[in-house]
């Protein structure tokens, strides 16, 4: 009995060996499938996974009703290999496409590179950072630094006045967003009426950057910001003053995606500044109040001093907004002034581009391609220059007026040139 059992159990094994030998030694017919090659461990695992997942014992049993015949194991394995190769090719193609799109976006969209900071300080009100006030962090920062010195200000309202001295070069104030990080004060004049008003933030050191901040002054004779710094940038900031808001006395200043709130002279001074995609919102205290969004004064009428507004919007935001006869975009504070307003929106509350029937001597006002009910031909005085086309207006672009492509820091968005098509408000 034992010998019989052994013989019976060995019989199938011997038969399989004989068949395998015959297949390998038999001549191959041109139409016959290729000889059997033992699958690799990986291939065996794939076949096993498919069988387990399908709930049947054979892949061939699944495919035969669909194909009309029973394919060999080699055909099934060949299909699995082709599917695997196809998946790899699709994956590689997607990676290449994503890489090309990312490269194209980096080339065409300015300001997406991260800002590199040599020194980093943090400010918070809960005592978990390096400093509890912004002023302390500014004082502790290195002077005349050739590299960016970044002060990260966490969420909260910091009631203080901050002064950036002339020696604080390359300083960066970085908040956590408009309305989240706020620097506020009620600073006002520190002497007779003839003295300059005080500001919540005073900037003197060149190469300055403020980003994602709200800066407020609640005093009638105070300012939100006084900027005397060359090559300075305010990006995604909200400036709010009880009356005047921003005083400019420096060269090459860029304001991008900022909101300026105030009552009169939201921007004034003698400096060279470019505003792009900024909103100006003024309030009236009584219907006949004279409102001027900006006032500019120059010692000499040159292109090196003046205000340019590009892709901006101007509004009056109170119940007296329908009285447009007393609301103007700009005025002159002296015998020289320079204003250019291009591809911007003027709402119905704007009664005219510039205050007065005639400008002072040697004053330059120019407009191009503005829209809105306040930008009608009836509101354009005869002394205003109408720039004919994009080529004519391009001499006042960010690329030309400030040379913006050479010094604006990484991380700040900007448009060097004018829009080629007519500007539309979405």
C-alpha cells in the first residue's frame, strides 16, 4: 500500500516534467506561441494579485468569454506587461507636462520667487517670539546690512509708532495679512501747526519692503505712513488715515495691491512713486466737502518726480458719493506737479481729473485708457494730455518710469508693461 501511494503521488509530477521537456525540445512552429519561460517573482506576484482580486483561479477563464478563445498564460502576461509599460509612459508624460507648465508660469508671472532673508526676527504679543514690539525688533536688526533682514510680525494689533532709520537698509516687515497684523497709533503733530504730522510708520532706510500689513493712524492730523526711502516697496498693505494717509518724499517707490483709506489727500508729497492695482477710497464728512485723492509737488518739472497710477481704482465710500462736483483725482501743491493715470477705474463720484481750471506753470497731467463713469470726456480739462496709444503711454510704464525690473525684490508681483488691450473692470 505504501509503495502504491508513493507511485501515485509521483506520477503527476513525472508527467509535468516530461511535458516541459517535450515543449522545450520540440521544433517551434512559426504560428505557435513562444516557448514557456518561468515568470519572475514580480510577474508571478502580479498574476497572483490579479487572480486573487478577480475571485477566480485563472486569468484565462476571465478573458475567454470576451475574446472567444482561451488565451495562453503568455498572452495574458504579455498584456499585463504592455499595460505596465503604458502606465509608466503616461506617468513620465504627465511629469514632463507639469514641469513645462511650471517653468512657463515662472517665466511669465513675475514675483513668485521666495524672498531670501539673511537674518530673521519674529514679533508676537504672547511672548513666544524674539520680541514683543515691532520697534524693539527694528532696533535690534543690523545696520547697513547688504542682505535682507526680515522681521515676521505675527497676528495681532501692535499699538506703537515705528521708525525705520536711514541706517536700517534692506529691512523687511512681513505680516500675516491685511486685517490680521495691524500696526496702529494716534500719533499727531509734535509741535506747531507748521510742522509735519507724525506717522505710525516712518521709513527712511532704502531697499525697504512692507508686506501683508495694516497700518492705521486714528488722529486727524496724523499719517499712516511717511516714506522717504529710495527703492522701497509696499505690497498687499492697507493704509488708513483719519484725514491724510501717505506722505511721499523719496525716489523710486512702488506700491502694489494696496488699499488706501482716508478723507483728503490720501497721497501727497514730492517724490517719484508708482501705484499699481491699488484701491483709493475716500470719505466725505459733508456733501460740499472738497475731496482730492492725491496732491503732488515738485521743485522741478522732470520725470524723476511725480505720481503714476496704473490699473488702480478710485471710489468715494459714503452717503455723499453722488455729489461728484467736489471730488477730484489730483491737484498741485506748488508750481510744478506730475500726474499720470492709466488704465484705471474712476467711479461716478469722481467729478474731474484735476482740481482747478488751469494748472500752475510747468505742470504735466496725462491720462490713458481709463474707464468708469468718472472717466468721461466731460471731466477732462483742456490742459490734460491724452496719450494716444499703448506705445505712447509706455514711457510711463513701470519698466521705464521706475526701472522696476531691476530692483523690485523677489516675492512681489508686478506688471512691467501696460495692457495691450483695453482695460476692463471685472
